[in-house]
């Protein structure tokens, strides 16, 4: 990968396990002259690919102005600068706030997507976020905290769809989550999956419960940060005795790669 001018790359580090970073992200780390990584959320093990002499800085004690200043200064010195962010840069990553500062300085930028903790948490629990005739919709959102929610996006309003909900940055607000979902008509026995540090080697914890008891279970496990909450009618489907099958693999369903067989051909 050769760049004609100095460039800042925003790279998604994925959910935690460095091996879940994309190949492109790994290559950029190996080529980078300077890396600013979000140390409170990104495993330092991701620096294993950095070349000797690469300047590496943890941003966990920096505010936005300090981060932007660091990126601008290094971009003026080095051909390849990497801002390594947790998950995917476009989800709760303050991407645009940093890009705008670089745009003002006419610094070229690029973005490399990463695996979201929502997907990693579903994988950890061996769950599917969608199932035929159960739900075909996934909402990625958060509980309102210090950051207010836009009009029409309260959890109670979104939860009325009764589809899959993946809640970021909300583990300390589980009491409010319960209240909002009850207001939206969810039952106390609705299944909930909480995954702490999804994919982090040796640190991942999986907590299963219901809307009624998940808060107490998380408190017992002292889970108060870096956790994904998934509430979905699809949870636990692995153990269902009956399951609606996907049309994609149905013998009687045609698509451009496979001709369907007739019902007569399927029946013995």
C-alpha cells in the first residue's frame, strides 16, 4: 500500500482480540510511523505489528483538542499516521470531530472499518441477531446518559419494534434499560445477553438472564464497563425444537445459482 502524501488513517481495532482486526488494519499498523491508540479500550497487544522506531502514544488521558493536535503534528512529520480506535470508527468513535480538525489543515484521511462489539458479542454467545419470521431488524443504540438522545430515539420508542436491540455504553444504566423496555411492552422473561470485553483473551465474560434479573446478575459479576447488552427475541434459538428455516437454502427456492426442485421431487 503506497500513499503519495502524508495521511492519517482511522483504523477500527475490532472488539478486543487483536486477531479480529482486519488484515488491512494490521498492514497499516506495520507501516505506520506514528500510532495513537485508545488505550482504555484497545488492547496494547495490537501494537505487536508496529515497526521498530514507530512512535506509539496512548490517548486515554487526552481530550479532543490534544488528540487532534497530536494527529496534526505527526501528519506534518510522517507519511503514515494511525489513529487506532475500538470496534468500528463510525460507531461512537468521535470520528467526524477528528476528521473535521484534519480537514481544516488539508490533511488527507482514510478510514478502515472494524468488527463491532455487537457482532463479537453475538459470536461469543453463538447467537444470531436475525432469524426468519422472528426478526429481520437490528437496532444499534444506547441508553440516554450524559449524551441526550435525539427526538424519537428514546429506548422506549425504539424498543416498540420488538426486534433485536444492541445497546452500547449502557451497562451502568440497566435499571433505566429495564424501565424503558417494560414501557415498550417487553415481558420480564425476555432473554438478555450481556458480554463483557467480547473476544478479549482471558477476560471475556458472558452473562445470560432475563429482563427481570439481568441487572442483579451483572452486579454479582461486577460488570460496570465495556459490556454489550443484547435484547432480542432470537436469543436462545440454538436450543429451540422448532425453527423457521431460511429460504436461501430451501430446496424448493430458486435463485440465480441454483434451480429449485419441485415438491414432488422433495417428497419420498
